[in-house]
């Protein structure tokens, strides 16, 4: 990963992480505070509902208690008329007119006076039922109860949830007795009396979800908000108890949702700003790292041998000083390299001269000895002159041949021809080498291909010379079997040669490709064979390695590029 990318990532991480953490903490704090506020609001609302309902119950009980007095103007007159045996129809006609007025005057929505035989002597909320007989609930010790009651509104009968109180009243002096029932409609008027804080909403519910009173449409939007149910009791009647009547209070969390949305928007804006900042810093880092990248490329070029590579100095800061120092180092390195190359050339020519002198000196001595012997024998007219002549000339010719071979090898090494490259299949070259040794019973060659081996661009004769030299060295070292494996690596084709010989000594491994190093000095080896092999592989852009095999014997691994003509050299570890 490049430095500018690292700067961008570190900046983004350092900016986004605190924003994300603060957003998480902020949302958590807002949610917890809002939940606490919701609980407080709902607790206050619950207390308010209980208080107002308690007041309403007491108010209704007080009003009915006042009606249930023998001296009450409305109820007492009915008791007196019943005791005197007055005309019942006349009483009913009077209560038909007066009951609604009395009911409204006493602040009630329900007013019923029930006489003997459960006859309705007065009905303020449904005058048309005056005189009817009805089934009633027992009144003794009766508490306020919730009932669904039919009432008349604008000439239309409707059913409303009511809170009713029933009391019996008896005129002790005359002995007549009636039951007075009074009550109020439990609906919007009760809800309007609730003092609710904040954005709190209350609805009157019968059962689980049937809204009896309250803003039904608005309640649908509030249905998912925090709420609390305050029970008022169960519906009464002649049968079993009915559904539970409750006031459900709820408070809107719209402000919380809006606050959380604002926090998210702010966090998103801050994250966006952090990303822009990281991109800006990445661009700034690019300007800073561009000279460093050029410096890295320059270092690679110098490592590849280009000592003429220079980097333009574009700044006067520390990076500019570093680039200038690199250029100075490259210049000094080139000068040192030129001096070293010159010294190496001188040393190489000295070594070549020494080697040539040494190699030529060895055959000169027997030549000189043979010639001196011939001269002495000739001067003395030795009777075996012909035999000695034959022996001496044979020695001279043998040593002259040796001199010619030495000169040829040195000449070949010094004047290695440039490879004549063409597209080749390694299999064809290997097959040619195998054919050379097919008739040689002392050396067995086995070839194995692993996968598809790609074509190479190479000199056929030079690659053939490489394989022949390696096989020849193995045979001279005492190997009787050699295995050639062809395969394909990441960089190009590979040749792996292994034999069953004695292997290589540590000294041989350390100096194997050094010119003039040989382990066959007694056999006339010049020490140039493997040096020529390495030179050929190098000219083809490849590499050659040598080691001892795990099971004994020597191993050589040759790697060639796909297109050696372009000089694509493989790294030692590419496979």
C-alpha cells in the first residue's frame, strides 16, 4: 500500500471513528433522556387521570345524594304524589316535561327515577321511556358503575359510556319509596378536563383497542408511541361484568425521532467532511510522496545497473535534500564502478595472462625435452634413432595438440558469439541431446515434462551446448544416470537436471562458475566449461543454480524467461 493511501486511510479512520463514537454515545444519551422524560410524562398523565376520575365519581355521587333526599324539590314531590295516591299519569306527564330540565340543571347527563314495579317515573336522558317498566340492578350499597346507556340527542337515540350512581330514597313520613339514578357521559368532556403536559394524548378505550372517545385519527399516528393504560373499571350490567374501560395516555416521540435524524445528518456531514479531508490530505501526501516514489524507481534503476539515472530536484526541503544526496551517491557510485571495472579488467587480463602462461608452460617442457633428446641422439648417431624419433615426435605432436586445445578454449571464452535467437521448443533441444547419448551405454538420460512448457526465444546451438556440457561434466564426475525435468514457472520455462554422481564439494559449490576453476586439473580441464554455460544462460536473460540433491548427486536448475530477447531476467526465487 502506498504512503498516500495510508495517509488517507489513517486520516479517515482518525476522523470517522470519533464521529461514529460520539454519534453512538449522543444517540444513546438522547434516547435514555427521552425515555426518562416519557416515563415522567406518562406517570404525570396517569396520576392526572386517576385524580380527575376520582373527582368525577365524587361529584356524581354528591349530586345523586342530593337528589336522593326526601325534601328535594323534584324527588320529594314524586314521593309525596305517590304517597297521596295522585293521578300517576299526571305525575308522568309532569316529569316528562321537568326531568330533562332538572337533569341539566343538576349538571347530569343521566337522570332516572324508578318506582314500584321497576316503572320509570322520570327519565331525563330518554323522556320517551317515561312510564316504561325496566329491569334494574339492586341499589343497596351500590357503588358508582360504568354502563353503556341509550340517551336521546337531537331526537336520535344513541349509546354512550356513562358513569352512574344509584340511590334509594324513602319518605319516612308518608312511606313512599323510589330509586334515583344519576350519571354523566364519560367521553370527550372528561378528556378535555385532563391537564396533560407536553405532547401527551389521551383516549377513552373500551376493551383492548375500541376507542370510545378521543381523537381517533390522531390516535392512529400515536399508536406506536410510548403509552400507559389507566383502568377505570369494568362495564356493568344485568349479566356478568363486561369489558374493561381504560384511559390510554401516550406521548409522541416525534421529537426524539427528529433529534436522532438531526444527529444522523450531522454525523453524516461530519463523516463526509472527514472523507473530503482525507482525500485532500491524500492529494497533499501525493505531492510529498511523488519525489519518494521517483527515488524508489531510481533506486530500482540503479540496482538494475543504470548508474546514469538521475532524479530531478523539485524542492528545497528535506525530501529535496534526500533526492540531491541520491544523485550525488549515484554519480560517485558510477565513478567508483568505472574505476572498479577498470581494475577488474586489468586484474582479469593479468589472470588470463597468468593462466595462459601456466597452461602453455606445461606442454612446452615435454616438447623441449623431446627436441633436446632428438638432437643428442642424432649427434651420437644412436642406433635406435628411428625408434627414439618416433617416440619424441609423438610426444611433440600430442603436446602441440594440447596447446591448440587450450588456445581454442581461451579463444572461445574470450570471443563468445552473440546468440542467434529464434522461437524454440525446449523439448526439441532436449531430444537432440538425448539422441547424442542414446548409443552411450555408460550414461542413461531420462526426460520428464510437467505441465505445458512455453516456447522460448533462444539460440538453439548455445542451449544445446549448455545441456551437452552439463551431461558431459556429470559423466566425467562418475554419474551413470541423469534426469531432465521440463516445467513452467511464473517467469517462464525451467529445466531441472539431476544425476546420481558423487555430488559437489563445498569448494566446488562456492567456485563452480568461476573462470579457470576446475576439479579436473589432472585430466587437462581448463575450468571454462561451466563459466561458458553461465555466460550463455545470462545472455539469454536467465539464471542457473547448482546444489547437491537430497538423495545425493548434483542438481542444476535453469530458468529462462518467456521472451529472453527483451531481456526479462528472472529473479532467483521466481517459480
